[in-house]
C-alpha cells in the first residue's frame, strides 16, 4: 500500500464506552472533504506494516476534527492495537473518503420519512447525518433506531439528544428508538428484522414503512443488514438503485 496516499494525523481524544467500544478524535487535514455518511480509511503502523481499515465518520462534515467509533475485535490485527490509543499518537488517514451511504443517493421517492437503522458501531454515519442541517430541513420525520445487546453499549445517547435539540431545533418529527436485545425488560428487545416483521417497530415510532415515502438506511453487522433488508423487502420496499428505491446499505465489512 502506497504511503503517499495517506496523511499523518494526531489523536486528540479517546472515549471508552465499554471494554469493547470506544470513540476517538483526530486532526482533520484541510484537504479532507466528505459527505455525511461516508467512511475514511485509517492506517496504523504495526511493526513495519501499515494496517488499514474502513471507519464511518461520526463527525459533521463541518467539524474541524474527525471522530470515529470502534469496536475491539479480539486478536484483530488493527483494533487490538487501536484500543490502546492515547492522545498524541499518530494515525494515517487516506486522503479521500469513500462510500455511497449518503442522502444524496435518494431521488425517488421524494424525502418525507427517514429511517436510520443501526447496530453497534453502525451508528456512526447516522450521527454524522444528524449533524447536517440539510437532513433536518429535508425530512418531516426522522427515526433513529439503535440496536445493541446491553444497555451499557448505548453509546452516544446523550449526544444524540443534544444534536436533536441543536441541529433539529424546532423539528417535531424526530424519534430516537433504542433496542436492547439481551434485556427482556426493555420496551423493544427483539432483533430488528423481527420488529419489522411483527410491526412492533412501526408501532413504537408511530409511523408505517411506506414504499411511496420511506427512505431506509442500514448500517451494522452484515447479518443484521441482510436479514433486515429481506424483512423490509417483504413489506414492499425496494433497494435503492440509480437514485430510485427505499433501502440503502453500507457494505465495507
């Protein structure tokens, strides 16, 4: 991998949510422009080798720094080293962003209700989208649905409420719906595909999936994305291709 494709950036902060989940921020070079929902490729020196992984960007496109949300993969060549990050450490950032999980991909149906469905670190691109005023002006209803295993993994909860109050000030159609799959006491605790099949998700949100109005974005573990996609298709929604259709997914695993 050509190191010329990367700029060297510094870690500015590290926040640990649980033993396996953490966020970090780093310097953002002036040349690095991206659209909310895109991902960056970050490199880490492991011995003499540059190991590179894709990470959705949490930050707003207008932020002066870059923020990322990571899970620790046991024995992973990248995250087992990345988890020990400290302020001042150096990371490599590929100079261009990637990915098509952006709201600009939607042409038809016209924007009315936006569903952002995430598991784990798949929340990242949606936090970025919600820090873009255009998202709030485009959609009458925005539903952020975040599925985790335990309540301790509900990262960014307070931040999401703050974003909704600032970027979405005066917007009355936003709902944040947490799902905790290992807590039978939680209001919603089934997997996303089941909550779509049995109608419980729409009931919790107070809005139906509608092929004529709904834009649905999925980001998270590949099995969730695949199963949820099929559940949505069974409800009459279609994959977004060439700007038309309801369902958009991110595939960088």
